[in-house]
């Protein structure tokens, strides 16, 4: 399952890179603009566990592995950046899934923290700054584990945890 979703994740990552030509991603204004009262409804579809497994953790593990040694080619740097961005985006998705009972605000803050820390990692990878990537990755790891501890999830991520887990490659 993780392997399948990992490939899916990779597909999602690569598709925009392959298809994007300069300017094509710009959102155009519709021909007629009216003042709208329509409010979109956001709805969480995947279980949090599935999101963690398929998106957050798959990309986290891959980034972890790729940053063991200083990457030597542009492709690897771009790959790390892309995977960090997907971790950051999963922080946004967490915001759609606060616990029903207590702890909503804490959850939101922890989700935003993951988003911020993973964005900083993506930025460091974009700059090919290995030292900063390593520090930023540590901050991401702390952010993951802080939420797990706060919400009593018995999962600790990091270099030595779950040696048998598969990642997104
Ligand atoms: C805002 C809170 C939050 C953050 C931040 C967070 N997690 Fe989680 N994570 C959860 C919760 C809640 C579960 C338990 C979901 C369940 O079992 O229903 C979970 C479960 C997991 C699991 C176990 C999935 C399974 O198959 O049971 C893994 C692995 C995981 N998280 C990895 C990560 C990693 C890696 C990060 C950081 C890159 C991260 N998480 C950040 C809340 C969070």
C-alpha cells in the first residue's frame, strides 16, 4: 500500500514539472466577474492515518534518505525540494482535520508549524544549501513528533525509527 501511494506521490510531484511551460500555470480571470456569495466547502476525504502514510511520511522518509549525504546533482536537489513542498502541503491538509473534541487550536498551530518548517526545508533545498537543509530537516522531525506527542499518537519519526518502512521512491 505504502509503495503504491508512494508512486502516486511521485507521479503527483513529477507531473507539474513535466507539464509546466512558462506562464501555463497562471490562473486567468473569468470573462465575467460578478460579486459572488458562494463559499466553497472544504471536506477532508482521506483518513489522517492514510494521509500520514501516503503523503507526509512517504515524502519525509525519502527526503531523510536523500539528505544523508550532500546531493551531487541538480535533479536530486529538485526532488528534495518537491518532496519537502508536499510535506508542507500536507500541513495544510491537516488543517482540514482537527480533532472533534478538545485541542482544535493546538492542532491547527501544529499543522501550521509543520507547513512552515517543511517550507523552510524546501527553500534550503532550492538554494542547494546542505547545512541549512540538515537543520531544517531536524526542525521538521521535531514538528512531526511534537504533534504526535501532544495528541498521544504512539509514533516517533526520525532516522532510527521504523527501519522497515518504505519511502516514496
Ligand atoms: C498536526 C498533527 C500532526 C503532525 C504535524 C504530524 N502528524 Fe503524523 N499523525 C498524526 C495523527 C493524529 C496520527 C494518527 C492517525 C490515526 O491513526 O488515525 C499520525 C500518524 C502518523 C503515522 C502512522 C501512520 C499509520 O499508518 O498508522 C506516521 C508514520 C506519521 N504520522 C508520520 C508523520 C510525519 C513523518 C510527520 C512530519 C513530517 C507527521 N506525521 C506530522 C498527526 C500529526
